[in-house]
């Protein structure tokens, strides 16, 4: 049986992913002058799409890259890619760079059309991580100060994630000025005395779509929530620690810097949150949740 190559979208055209080409002068390639968004898809339905597209718009506005498509245009692209991959559970990647001017120059080009790229791929299977938990390490947050922008300039994140892997962990929990910020590719939650705590956005971290949903679900379950400064020392006394992202969903941390978190297994609050999240996700795919 012949397997069709994955489809992608590039600058107004749909094509086989292996056929996609960009100019070597593209500013996303040369400078990391581009933003992106990752959208999970459940049962063929893009998850909280309006919120994801709103965050993409915020990144484009912050970087002064002209928006190449409106919400309806993005929806059409996403629907076509998801359908081409057969529906089901997927992840959609969107990227917009400032374009490919004729010369390499740090200054914004006077004439350049944004480069627009999108693709869909199977959603990673994180069921084992959700069931058993993961190990994390703490590390200095060496990233730039505008982590609220979802920029493709991710070299620091790459180095931090690899450092965690080299130390036998799944993720780095980042600390700046003795304050917890986020993970190299995730948001962070702590549970202390039954209170769900997450770092405030004013610390220059990314407003995670899954982060927001976790807060909504906790409040709907009448659980106390705090969004505030989280001191690094609070990590060691946490009853539970979670990682969240669009592809990880919500994952428990069972070891921190080689030491058990709580009892060293996914905690009771996590089990509740996991059930709430799965119920919401199923309802959303069936059109029963906003």
C-alpha cells in the first residue's frame, strides 16, 4: 500500500511536506525572527482554537510581524491539514516569519511578505508519563526577557531541555532571581496544603492555554488557586508538582533534582485534575464544552 507523504501549507499552497522549501534568506532561518503556535486536536477538533489564535495574534503584534491570515483563514488551513491526516488526535504547528528580503540586515525589511508555514502530525503519546510521572531538574533561567512571546528563537530552551535529559530527567524547571518561572517547554504548578499554585504571568512567562484551562478546572472544582511569585525553595516542600503544555496536557512530577516529590508517585490532586481534564477534553471534541 502506498502511503501519501504528509501535507503542509506554505505561503498559500498545499504541498507534500518533503517538497516544501524556503529561501536561505528567510529571517526565521537567519535570525529566529518568527513566531509559532502549537494546537492539539482531539477527535479531529482543534482544541480551544480561538485562544490559540489569540495568542498567535499577540505574538505577531508584539514582534510587529503583519498578520498573514485572519481567524477564518487559519481555520480553513487547519481544517484542511487535519482532514488530510485523517482526523483523530493530532497536533498542528503554525509558524510565521517576517519573510525573506533580498539582503541580510537586522533592521526590519521595507518590502517582505511574511513566510507562513503549517503542518499537522500525530499527537505524541504521553500516557506513560501521565501514569507514572516524570523527573525534573532545576536550572538557571538563561532565556531572554520576553518569554511571553512565542518565538522560534528557542536555543536557550533547547540547551536547558538537553541538560535535563543528560541528567536523566524529562524537563528543566527554571529559576530566575530565586523565583520559579516555567519549564523549558512547559508551565509549572505546585500543590501545597491543598492549594494549587502557579507563577504569575507578570514574571515574563508564556500564557499557556493549558495553564489557563487547569486554573479554570480547579476553580470549577471549588479548589483554592494562587497565581503569584513562587520562590525556588517552595519546590522542595511541594506536595505535588505538575507540568502543563499543549502536547503534554498535564503531567505529574515525581522526582525533583533526584529527590521524591510528595510520596514519589502521582498525587491525589493530580488524579482529580487528570479526570477533570479528560472529561473536558472529551466534551470539547463532542461540542459540549466551549
